[in-house]
C-alpha cells in the first residue's frame, strides 16, 4: 500500500497542484470549472483559500492529491465551509481521497467552521458518495440536472454536509 502524508501546500507544490486540478477540470465529470489554472492565477487561487493541503507520496515525494477549503458563503453564513478534492488519476483507488477529507474535516474545525458542506457532488461520482457517507456526511438532497458534464448531458448533483462542532 502506498504511504502518503497530508501537509499544507508550499509554493514549490503549485505546478503539481495545478496539474492535478486541471486534470479533473479537463475530465469534465466532477468540477464545475470550465477554465484550467495557469501559473499566475494558480498561485493566487490557492493562496486565496482558507487552507490548502497536498497529499505527498512518502517514497517519491510526489504530490498526488490536494484539497482547498474556504467559506461556502459570506457574513452570517461564513461559519459553513466548502471544499474541493482532487487526486491524480494515476493514484486514485489508494484511499488518498479519504486521507484528504479527514484532514480537511480536522482543519475546518480548527479554523472555526461549524459545518462542511459540499454543494455539488455529481450523482455519477459513486466513489465520492461512498466516501462521504462512510465519513458520516449527511445527504441533504438532489438537484435535478444541476451539472452539465463533458458529454453534453445534465446530471443530478447531491448536496452533503457534515457538522463539525456543537453549537
């Protein structure tokens, strides 16, 4: 089994992070973005998040995944966090996503967020659904046709949340 560790990102990671992020964007089946991140906007995009972390393979030192964490909204709803996760296609199936989500839950709580909400889990992303439900996320509902995939089809999206702390 591959050994990885999760750590905050560093400037030296930006190229690998953008490459992994862009791979998911180009696949057109999970992220809502249409545009990829290029070097200048990748640096500012990741720096603007409340927290970013990478999954680094212990043996090679390669960055194989990442997450971004930020408020889901502003003002009176800013205690609700949102996050996105990306794992390199060559490293999927190695529980890297689970390690990233667990770390994200920890950091979201440490930053004072009360809830972690996912606004748009694509219905065909069964792996993500299985993981979130394993980690006790609650499925809030489905939005019919909320995601326009790369094949030109509208798919449902599912909203999930996880309570981080008691009031």
